[in-house]
């Protein structure tokens, strides 16, 4: 069987507390999120929605904090901090939406639906589970959170006339080890649009 490149660090628990530098890309590096002009990022409709959903992540995963992030034409750079444990008890607060409908923060399978966050305030927390021998995703881990973010934006795109939008299958990550690395990565993210001509993800 052909060997595959391992993007994740072997034997590392990506549900453990810490700070991570994340990059997720569109399929075939397609410029779905907008374009760079004069060193400034101009977001498309999908790019605006990606920004909105990214900022919503801590509202649905209270054990997560966000650092610096940037939406680029074909990828997203962001710092994500796992700063606590996913709460055992699930709570969902209902409010009336702008359309006068009672909206919940869960779909029919009980999964958090970021797409509905325009119309409600959600405080749902997932029950943590450990990885078993079959390698299932750990609830509250980076893979679970990013998978949910990506699927939510994909659903929005399908419903809003962007049927061809798609993601690259996996994501790139770097474990941030200290304050100096955190600051350097934060500066890199902020300066990313101005360095677009040299960007390896271009």
C-alpha cells in the first residue's frame, strides 16, 4: 500500500489544550473567497460568510478562543486556542429569530449548525469522547471543529448558488510552543495580504 504523507503530528492529542496555527485551503486552490488588490483582501460573498462563521466558532465551542486570522483568496490562516475542556452538559438557549421562528442551534442529528447563528444565540456544548481504535474524531478536537466549520460553509454555498465550491480534504497545522512563536505567527497572518505575491498557497 502506498505511503501517505502525515499532516498531523503522530501520537499527538489534537483535543489537548494549547494554541495552533491552522491553514485550510479550497479545492485546487480556487479563488473562492475574493481577491487581493493593492495589498488588501476584498472578500467575495463566500469569503464574507467564511469570516462570519469563523468568528462564530467560540459561540458554539466555549472551550475555544480565536487568535489572529485572515481570509485569503483560496485559503484561511487562523490561530485557534483550546483553552478548556468541552462541557459535559449540553445546553441550548432558544430565541425568536428575525423571521419570528423558534430556531435551535442543532440540526436533526443534534449537531451544532453554525448557519443558523444569524437568527439565534446558541450555548450548546458537545460531550467529549476519546479516540477509539478505529480512529474516530474526538469531539471538541481541531478536526471536529474545522470539519464542522467547513461543512457549514459548504452547505451555505450550495444553498446560495455556489454549487462548485469545495474544500481541500485536509488541513495544515502547527503547534505554537511559546509567546514568541505566537507573536511571529500573528504578525505573519496580519501581513499575509501584503505578501500575497510570495505566498506559497497562491
